[in-house]
C-alpha cells in the first residue's frame, strides 16, 4: 500500500486494511473486473469459500466487523460479548 508501505498477498486483505484510511472499498480482481461475490479475508472463516461468499460489500463488511473484530461490549447480566455497541444494547433488552 502506498500510504503505509504494507504489502498484502490477497486483494481482499488490502481492501480491509484500506478501511482504516477511509480509502475505496471497491473490490476488484487483478484484471480489473468487479467481483460479484464477496469473500471474507479471514482464511479460517466459512465465508472465505466462494460457495459461501456474501452478495454485497455491506454484507461482508458487517460480517467481518461482527465476527472477526475484538468484542469489547459485554452484557452486564450474562457476560455475552459483542463487537458492536448497538447489538449489545439490543441484547440487554431481553433481560428486562
């Protein structure tokens, strides 16, 4: 990457890294054609397989942030952890 000089073997990993710099999230194949299905860049994830790929960019971004990012929000009652604060708040409503 030109900004930080980091290198990535997979295009999807580069695209996820660029998110931190607010750069384009448009995933492209090496030949420049748009990818129709989005795969998760985490190799151990079931969505890394083209058979289980997600249809849109928003879907893969939401999947990655919910499943592969540190879960820093915790329910006070049952200790279940969440990546996204609004998910945690919605969960906590079931205890009321």
